[in-house]
């Protein structure tokens, strides 16, 4: 057992990655490549949208509502370039695209992808249905309770108590104490 423990400590990425389904760091360059492209795309879109805020506000750029999103988008773009550079370091584009081509179908079949889609659906239901027709506190209780049950985080009674206390705490803190209007 001590021998096995030493192996895990010497190569934590390789040993733990096989158990958790997460690839070792050296095997993630193709994912870093794809992530960098997504980050840069999102930052370009965000910058474009923030420029629209600036033009519609008819104020100086530094005083417009688009200033801060533009700054964040610029920083995000630079970080995307840095990640792209790291992913291309000692790798060819062909190799990265080949590995992405293998990884995407495998990823779409994984349990992690299924859980991600279910999580997005739960939050979509919360944003587009529950918040539209229910008061904030009730929609939040339902969301939290549903997440706890889906994730099997606690038993039903404990999940309900935590969800109710969390929603009450948020409403008291923000709506009552800080006087922030809730949706």
C-alpha cells in the first residue's frame, strides 16, 4: 500500500486522471486549444456588444456602460491568446485537430456531459420559467431543492431545510438589509 501511495504522489496527474476520467495535464493540449478559441470568440463578441453600448449611450467611451465590459473582453482575449500559445507549444495544428476529433465524440457520450446538460436545463428552467411565474424566493427554494436532490447532496428533509434557509437568508440580506430589488 505504501508503494502505491508513493506512485500517486510521484505522478498525481497520471494516476488520479485514470480514476476520475480527467486526462492528465500533458494530454489536455487539444482541450486547451479548443478552450482558447472559445475564449477568444466570446471576448470578440463581448467587445462588439460593449462597443454597441458605447455608441448607443452617446457618452465618452470611459463613461459609457460599455467601458468595463470592453476592458474585461480585452483581458479575456489576451488570456485566450496566452492559452493558445501554450497549447501550440511543441504541438502541431494537425495533431491538435486530430485529438479533438477523437475527444469530441467520446466526450459527448460521457456521464460528465450528460450531467452538464441536465445542470444547464435545470438553470434554464429556473431562469426562463420559475423566475417568470413565481416570486424569487420560491423559485430559488425550488431550484436549490431540485439541485440537492439531483446531486444527492443530502436527504430530502435536510435539502428542504437548507434550500428554505438559504432563500430566506438571501432575501433578508439583499432585499431587507441592503434594499436591493430582487427579480
